[in-house]
C-alpha cells in the first residue's frame, strides 16, 4: 500500500495500477482512520463484501472530506472509470458492478464509504435472497435486539431460517437465503403476513406503518424495501458513523445478549471474520413453498 507520508502514490493489485490520493486524509476522526487505513481495511473485507456486491447494481455514498462533511449518493459510475471497472445499465443509469479488488480500492480512494447493493443480480428480475429491514423510529432504541429476536422466533415457527445482521447504523436486517425462482411479489406477501402477525401480537413494539411521522416509538418491519431496483446496505459494508461501524452478521446468541451494533467496526472486523467466517453463508438456500401455500 502506498505510504501515508506521501500526498499520493500507487498500488498494484491483480496487475492493475491504482492511484491513491491524499492517503493520510482522516475519514473517521473519532477512530482516527485515514484513507490509507481505510483501504487496508477494505482489503480485509474484500472476500466478504465482494461476494454480496458482485454481479449486482451498486450505489455508493461518497464523503470526500470525511464523515462529518458533505456527502452524496453515487448511482452513475464515476467518470472517468478505469478499464477494469465493470458497469451495467438499469433504467438509464450506468451502475458500477463491484466484482474485483481493484474496483473496490478505486472506489475507496474516491471516499466511497458505504456500499449499497441491489436485491437482484444484473439482468435478472428475481430476488437473490430475502431481506427484512427492521427500522427503529427512535434514534436510540434499546429494544431493537429484543425485537429482532422475536421476529427471528416467528420466522423459525414458519420453518424459515434467518440471520440477523446489523445495518451498521441504527437498524438491523434479517437475511434469509432462498432458493432461486421466487418473485419479489411472493416475498412481499410473506413479509406482509409476518408483519401483520407481529403487529397484532406485539402492538406496543411493532408497526408496518410506512410513514415515520405516524409510527410513534414503534419499530418498523419494513418488508416493502425489498424490491426490484431498490438497494440496502450490503453485508460487510462500512458505514459513515462515528464508530466506523460495519454491517455485520450476528449469531443468535449475540442477539440474545443485546449486542451493540457499534461494537463491530473497521478496527476489529478483520479479527471477527477470521474467527467466525461468513455467518450468512452458513444457512443454505431455503424453499418457501410451505409458507406460500397459505399466504397466497
């Protein structure tokens, strides 16, 4: 990696030369993470992050001067893009397809601090997996892990195995690997059924009200975000938060212990991945036929 003492430098990865500019610029002040440190952490995350971004449409959030300065969403591929960067067009937008380490480092050098991937593959209208976004209405929600545990238990009763993952921000997502061939419409029906059951069973905890102003302090079960063309924070993406948190899959024992999502961050995620591997990959793709038979 280029020396942080320089104002710029280059690194060669997979035969491609990548220019690194302002390597000692601080991106996460609270953690004192510079750009060159960030790029080193991206290399640790690469085998996992690329797996869930490869062959998908990518949206990034760029913070050119660090997390406390101005930011913007980047859907269209930055220009000029190096020859090694793959792109794909959907609805007149030319997205980056994040499928290589050189592309990841190029985006990291552009201060892309968050990676949000589509729920489906390029040129495919079928969902790659099923994701429920559990979104607290309060900035600080001490009940979030309790809520996630109840949703996980409800899914278990439906014989659906899920993995909780922190969003890296305030929410938590439930990730469900599924067999290929289901439609977004079918998954939305299951989500509506599940959300209706939970809001009736725990009316002081859950809501499926989409408008935040009408939710009060209830936790939103967002089954609508999972749709063609939409994105969500990818597994293992960093987040532009003071803790330098990373969207991290959890063991259910950790959910029971009500872990703090801020505990999983760029400075310790490498050790966790070395010890636990990819928790999402440990659940095989599932059939949902038994559920669809009664929610149709």
